[in-house]
C-alpha cells in the first residue's frame, strides 16, 4: 500500500475493539479510517506470517472478531 500524505486538518482519534476479549487499541490518523485500517490489516497479516508484533493493534485483531470506529474528529495544523 502506498504511503498516503497525512492531512492533519482531517485528523481523527479511533479505536479498534475485540468483541471477544474486550481488548482495545486507540490510535490517531490524518488519513481516512478506511485507509488506516488497511495498514493495520497489513500489519496483522505480517504478524500471522512472522510472529513479529509491529503494532499492538494485532493483539486486538487476533480473534478476527473486532470492530473499529472514530471516537473523535481531531483536526490540527
């Protein structure tokens, strides 16, 4: 996935929640949430192949039973 140019005036704080365990990951992005989640999915796929944790979001996504949502729009300069 090509790196997106971050648009900080479109910033948002989001969470990923495991519906099975209740584990949560809180993050922020200047990209769309859809694009950011594609990055988390790529990181999770890398984790499944190698066992290497590049981001703790993989621990929330492990069961495959997760949801994500924007907690707050947070535009900044």
